[in-house]
C-alpha cells in the first residue's frame, strides 16, 4: 500500500537511530548463550522492512543452512568465516561485506572467533515482514453493521406494531451478526494486501477461519431467510402504521443480506481457498 504524504513527512522528520556496536558486542558476550553455546545474537533494530542483528560466534560455531525472504548484507566486524551457498563457498575476513539475494539458501561457519553484523532488507514493493496478519473486517462493512444495529434499535423504540416487528428482527439478527463478525467478514480485510502482494506465509491462519464459514454457511443462509421473512413483517407493519422510514430501513437490511450472499460470503470463501492453495504449493 502506498504511503500517505503525512507518513512520508513523519519518516523524514525521524531522528537518526545510532547504535554503539562496541557496546552492543560487550553486552552480547555477557549473554548466557555466549557462555554456554559459544554463539549469541541480538536484534539491534527491526522494522517491517529492515532488520539488523549482531552475532558473535566462537571458532567452529555453525549457523545451519537457512534462507531469508529479504536480501542479506553480512559484514564481518572481526574474525573470519566461511559462507556456503548451493553455488559456492567463500572465506571472508574482518572488514568484508557479503551480499546475498533474497531467498538464497546459505550457511556460515566461524573459522576464527567472529563478530558479524547481519542486515536483512526487504526490497521495495515486497510485502513487509510481519509476524502474523491481523484479520480485520473492512471498515465500511463494520460501519454498515453498526448503522443497521442503530436503525433497528430506533425501530424498536418506535413502539406499536413496528416496534414489535423490529424486535422480532433483532432477535434473529444479533446472533447472526456476531457470527459474521467472527469468521465471515474478517477474511475480506485481506483483499488489498492480497491484490498488492499476493499470499504471504503469515496468512496461514486464514483457511481455518474460512473453513468455519464453509461449515456454518447452510445455517447462515437459513438465518438470512428467517431475517428477510421477519423484515417483510416489518415492512407490512410500517406500511400499516404509515411510518415509511421503517419500511425503507427494512428494505435496506434485506439488500444487506442479499449483498452478503452475492459478494461477501463467496469472496471470503475464495480467499480461504486461494490462500490454502498457494501455501500448499510453496516448499
Ligand atoms: Fe451482515
Ligand atoms: Fe448476514
């Protein structure tokens, strides 16, 4: 997603972050794992697009074969290491900088006691590094639900036949909305990210949510039918009591249910399938 002018302005106003590497190394060597395992690491800074890690390795320590989603810059601050990829082995000593493309599988062995500065940088346009993606209902859909709740409360307060008919709708609608907000609508919040960056490993929790929608779909469609039938009762009561605004409200709620069946539910189901298929296809 593009940055707003305000975000860009805030970034430009950020003061530089200064890290004392000598002090960080001293602290690293006091860590328990340095004493016990002969290797230690500490994250110096981390943003969605950049990560800096300081590492200390005793002679013979090995970082087993791994790969990162971002490009790697590895600076040897002291000592000497051997770095292996599928294509080659290189020995690099103090003062050298090694650059690796994203997703290149590599391992490291300390030939001497070494200190390394590891920078992992996501390329511009790639999805940011995030631990897990928050599934949130798209804001306009949440607002629509909230407005329908308010409208229904007003119809109940109108009293008379309209109030009674609205109450019957509310009893069916409230538990239905709870389910929708729990598992039917949150997957739709992924659409902008999916369109921009495709499926990300952090989306692995999504199919569990859409599986629940698949399971409960027949019941939810049944609930829609019951809600629409109760809404017909509200239209009738509003017409009889000459309160056309409540008839219009009831028609708006019917349209809401139709829009969900035609767009929201099928989209959420497709998102679940799409994410699952892509994650299963990845190594
Ligand atoms: Fe809804
Ligand atoms: Fe619904």
